């Protein structure tokens, strides 16, 4: 019996992704999230109505991999650029894609004010607890005690302050309508994240305010573990500080 | 009783050998090959093809969208 036949297809790479090989390290969460964003755009049939704002960070080349219109923002400024794009072209689905260094360090002001204004955009926040692209330095989100290139004996709260839960903060703002925290380490988690992304994209046309999706992620090369070990470490160590689930849905 | 049988096709040149599909498969169908692809990665392949149920867990977690999944009822 020939199982491998188009009539029996249950899963294939979405055509909204380009054919380029992504530059991400093997097992990187960025790839899974890119794929989910592309699948949601495909299923909603909004490929020609979606504009992404790429960050500075490992995802700086996101525009090469998802076949839609893009702008690339200066470090941390994606929510400001998304604000302009969405206000000028309100019939487009506009989203930012940002790491924790981008969103929670250099871009803190832009992020908070875009959310507080209730811009009708989607903010996708990849929280891997470090600055991946530049070599694994400590980020505001780095866990207490977590070893990074700039905290080789572990983050110390007296010295470096507390890990910053940006998503919790954003949920407090009146401008956000949907704030959720997800992950992509298992089949179940991937499905939930995809549902959350779809809801966020739909919200952006309902004039309800800003939707924020944090994806608690791994950076296995920065964390110096295998991809599988990183997923396990994330569940054990990241989830207690950054728990899964919706923080706000109105 | 209707049974399902699955099969996957791995894009072995795109695969980065990250092992996440191998870990995600509930039926232990996949392994990393001893052979490396042009980029030097030990790509994923069906080492126990008869056990595949076509659930697509492997494909969902693959960061590089390398896996295509097929399924039939028999
Ligand atoms: C204005 C400016 N400051 C600093 C940098 C250097 N820089 C590039 S990427 C990055 C951090 C990225 O970390 P994150 O946003 O967490 O994304 P990741 O790479 O982990 O996905 C920094 C500090 C820069 N490119 N521009
Ligand atoms: S489709 Fe399911 S059973 Fe088949 S290889 Fe993938 S994870 Fe394993
Ligand atoms: S998850 Fe994808 S990239 Fe990783 S080993 Fe499997 S097929 Fe290759």
C-alpha cells in the first residue's frame, strides 16, 4: 500500500514559508514560532494583508522566511513602527516579533506605551531568558541564579535586580485585550500557541486593543545544552517564574 | 477495527539533526542517521516505519519544517 500519496497528506510545510533554510541553530524555538505564524496566516488567508515588524536579535532575518510584507525596526522599536504601520493601513494585520532583549530591555518604553495606547497590533514575544544573537548575555528576563555570558556565576538579585515579568506588567495595562503565555516544546504546547496566535490576529481587526503572546522559549546554544535538555530545563526552571496560560482575555 | 498507518518524509537536506522529532514521536519511529547530510547534520529518518501512526507530533515540533506526514485508515 502506498501511504505516501497527496490524498493521504496530514501535515506539510505551509507555502507561506519561503524555501530558504533558516539560519537558526538546530532545535531553536524561533523556527517553530515562525512556522506557526506562517500557518495561521495561511489558514486565515491573509498573506497579502499581513505586515510583520522584524526585530534586532536572532530573528532579525524573519522577513526572509515568512512570505509576507515586512519592515525591520531598530532595536526595541518594533511596537513604535507597528503603531505607525497599523494607523496608516488599518485594514492590514500588523504584528511585531521580538526577543526579550529587544522587548524587555532596550524596547521597554516602546512596548509599554504601545500596549498602553491599546494599538490594534499583535506582539509576539520570544522569551529565551538571554540575548541570543550577541552571545548569551544576561537579559532582564534572566532567572535568578541563571548562568549567562555576563553572569558566569549566576544572576544575583542584589547585584542585578529581579527577573522582569514583562507579560504580567503588560496584562495590567488598560490597552491590552489578550495577554497569554505559551511555549512550543511539545505537540500540545505547539497546538495551544497556534490557537493563541490565531486569536491575537483576529483581535487585531476588532479594535479591542493590543494582544501579547509570550512564547517561553529555549536558546540551546546560548544555554549550552542540547535542544531536548533545553526544553526540559525550560519546563523545570522557566515555567515556575513564567507560568503558562492566559493572563488576560477580554 | 479500523487501524491507522502513517508515514513521514523528512527533507534530509534541510534537517539540522536537532533530535526534537525523535523525542516527540510517541511511537519511537524516528532516529538520527549515522550518515550526515551536506551540512554535516545527522538527519532524522524512520528507523521503525511500521510503528508510525501519522499523528504528526514530529512535524509539529520540527523547527525547520522538514517533515511531511501521511496517514491512511486500513
Ligand atoms: C541599538 C543597538 N544596541 C545593541 C545592539 C546589539 N544587539 C544585537 S541583538 C541584541 C540582543 C538580542 O536579544 P533578544 O532580543 O533577547 O533576541 P534573541 O537574539 O535572544 O532572539 C543586542 C543587544 C544593537 N544591534 N543595536
Ligand atoms: S507521525 Fe507520529 S508516529 Fe509517525 S513518526 Fe511522526 S510522531 Fe511518530
Ligand atoms: S525536528 Fe526537524 S530538524 Fe530536528 S531532527 Fe527532526 S526533522 Fe531534523
